[in-house]
């Protein structure tokens, strides 16, 4: 029986696969590998991979944040806010083969659970124009 895809916490060993997937998917919005390592270091409980055995099929980078001004793209954060007011989804990516299977929805539900565990009342993000319809449905 083939293993099914599951969201699990990201580890440093996943960073090469995550960066590679980001490069394939976000051709118009590239980010350095250091950004992924930075988010994992600052908010390990907000970084997940969608794995099927040893294959990485997606990822989520997220962390506590404050205010409506989001972190700049491809920027290293020196620290997270001491008094966050929201959970921020920096990025959620699925490989083309996994889209349409409801896995993004389970990832978003995971983010909602984490936001609640931090007692944060909302989740925010910035959408690319290609993902706008998806996020409007959410």
C-alpha cells in the first residue's frame, strides 16, 4: 500500500526539497534558501511539509505576526513580535500533482488550530494573483 500524503512539522533536512519546490512553483516570486531556514528557526511550530514517504509534495511557512503590514518578500526576520495579534501564512505551496485533493484545506485547518493555540483571533496572508480565487473560497 502506498503511503498517503500527510502534513508534518518541517525539519532542517527538508529545506533543500522545500527550496527546490518553491523555485519550481514561485518563478515570479523567488526567495533565497536563507528565508526558509530563517522562518524554520524563528517559528518551527509554524513550518510544515506535505510528505508522502520521503517525497516532499508541499510546504507551509507561517508564524505569529503583528499588524497589517506584512514582512517583505525574500526578507530575513531578526525576531518575531513579542505581542502578536495574528497568525501569518507566509507561504503555502502544493506540487501540481497534489492540487485539487483537499490538502490545502487540511493545511489551512492546521493553521487555524495553531492560531487558536496562540490565542490569536485571525490569520492573514498576501496572495499572488494566481491564487486569489483559491483564497477567496477559503
